[in-house]
C-alpha cells in the first residue's frame, strides 16, 4: 500500500518543525501549571479546631454533671401490688355492683322531706315530726279516672309542714263496692306513712249514718300510733245547726272540741272549723278547708286543708287532729260522682 504523502504546497508531516507530540493525550495548555492531581496536602490534614478526637463527646463546658441520678431502679414511693396490705379477713366481702340510683333520705335537703327532729321521751315512733310543728297542710291528690267518669277511687294525700316539706303520705284502704255504693258515708282505714314507707299512724272510720235525726249513731274515727295502740278518738256530737266534734284521749276524756260553721259550702272562700278548749271558751287552733279554684272545686274532690294547733300540744293529740281533718273531709267535702 502506498504511503500517504502531503499535498503539494504543504510541508511534510515528518519534516515539519512541529514539537513532538506527547505519547498519550494532548499536551497541557501553554501558561498553566501542570495539574498536581488529588492527594493529601503536604504535611497532611490538621484536625479541626474545637472538635474532639473520635471516641465520644465530652460533657458540655460550663454544665456540671447531673447530680442525684443513680442507676435505674424501682420508682421511689411506689409499693408493688400486695406489699404492705394485710390479706382480707374472714368477714371480707367483695364489693357489689356500682350504685346507679342514689337513695334519697329524709335528711337530704334535695329530697323535699322534712328532717327528723329530736322527739320527747316516750314519743311514739314516727311522731317526732310533730314536735316542732304548729301547722300542717293536707293536699289531696287528683285522680283522673274519678274526675273524668265519676268512678270513686282510693284517696291519697300529701301532708306537709308550713315550709312545704313533706311530713307524711296518707292513702285510703277500702274496697270498691263500699266506695261507690256508700259514697261519703263509707267506712275506711287510712294509713299514714313516713318517707321510708313505715306506717306511723292508722285511722279507722266505722260505718255510721250522718243525720241529726239519729243521735245514737254518729260519725267517729279512731287514731292509733303506732298501729294497734289507741292514742285518741274524734266523735261527732249531736247538734241541729253547727257541726260539733269532741277530741278525746284513750281514756275517753274530752281534751279539745271542734266547732264548725252553719254552712259548710262557700264560694271563693275558706271554710273554717275552730279548735277550742274542752269547755269551748278558748280558741286554740282551726281546721280550714281552703278554696282551690272554681274548676278544681267543681270537677274534682281533691281538697286542700290546713290544720293549726298549739306548738306545745301533745304529739298524740296532734295526730288525732290529723284524723279529725280526714273525718271532716269525708263528711262535708267528699263528692260521689262529682256531685255533693
């Protein structure tokens, strides 16, 4: 193969005055120092100022080491379960289910019941409420069945003090036939209960006529407290014009009297029965049938009564006064079929 020759007019590559080519690559640029490569600087790297040598960090300057922290251990003050507690004794009982409905007692100010005062010696149980009371309010509950169709139902009463606190709850005990056949003349038993449902006073009204033409068979009611122990009676006395009642002790002696008005019907006003001494000369209290409004008076027999007596009256006689109120209500203000 023929050797390549330079074109005419050009110097030969071999004879030209060119510097010899380096064996590899291109020659370095003129005026630049030859590259030094990459490697450690002369004398090596000096460690950075302010940084410790490897092997952990020293504690910060100016902060002393934390004092009082020892090696991890059990928490101070913590007692492991079961430590320091004696095992349950033979009388130990497992706790019951959680209480959802809290019981409401008489001493609870939110219950609406009167708190129990300190009673005098030999006071019948349940009559302690009457020691510091000189007035009682008796409110009869409205029965819808009785108001709508005239079917006579058992009467229920709420008995309160002058502050509106509940003292007793009374409910009638009678059968359906006597209520609807005998009407206001029916015999009945009345249970007077306290907040705990204990019967503290028992009233018993026998069957009797209500006419001035039969003076030998008049109205009466017996009061027992506790039930079975007679504390007094209320007996109607024969009279042509004015209702009269005698309040007697268990021995049959007249202690107080009740004298009513000539007319026991009054519109827009109270009907009062005066409580007097045994001789009738001194007024010491009264039983008042309160006006409750035209609608309530016409369509229901749910009456309101107020009883006033001396503060120092024997609690047994106060209980008998409560029985007299129920007897007067049955005789003069009880309606049969919503008609007097």
